[in-house]
C-alpha cells in the first residue's frame, strides 16, 4: 500500500474486516477499520489527519507492533504480507449511521482537546502556569481561613484560569 487513501479504500461494508498496516514500529488502522476496532475490541483515542492532496479528514488509531497478536487474540488474523494484515471475528457488523456518529464524536473530542490546549497556551502566555496555580491551591491552608476566605480564594483561582485577573492580583 502506498498511500493512506489506498489503505482506506480497501474496506468494504459488505464484508467488514479490520485492515491493519505496519508503519515503522506501529500497527495502524484507518477510518472504518479503526471504528470496528474501537467498537468490538478496545476503546482507543482516535486521531484525525488530513489527506495531502484533497485535505479530506481521515481517522486513525495505532499501537506498538509487538502487541498485534495480543490485541487480536479473539480474531482470525490473516497476513497478506509482512506489513499488512486483515482481522475478522465473524461478529463484525458495520453500520454507516453508527460510523458517522463515531466520527462526529471523535471530532468533538479533538475539538475539546484543542480548546484545552489553547486555554493552557493562553495561561502560559500570560505568565500564569498550571504549576503555579496548582502550587497556590496546594499551599492554601483550609484550616487557617474562614469559609468566606475559601470562597474568595476559589473565585480568584477560577478568574486566573479564565483570564479575568492579572498576574499581580491575588488574595
């Protein structure tokens, strides 16, 4: 297989099988094969890439190649060549609607991760770091303050996280 598009095109919904490809030290699965793996064998974090020529998104998962037989112990694993296998259990059922929902969920999770990364970057750009905020929380002595001081402290931490306070403001 030369391109990701070629690998994706091997899947047939009439005969749902998982197509696995050795890429470096990893085994990778794309689109429908990744969906079947996460649905029937093991939940995994789904990564999203873009095809070079078309810019079309594709979905992929992977794991170290030495785990191939372990991950597919309950399947029939057919070696096509030294870098390509097909796995089938006889129980794989493919639903276009469920696959579309799976892709939407993966895109939403990716967007959440990107938003969290952006929030972290913004905090770091302001000079606040997660470490300094965690240090403040860790150093705060609950046994030495009043309930109202606790509420005010929590409010100041939330404002720092959301960018409402400058670095010099504090309790």
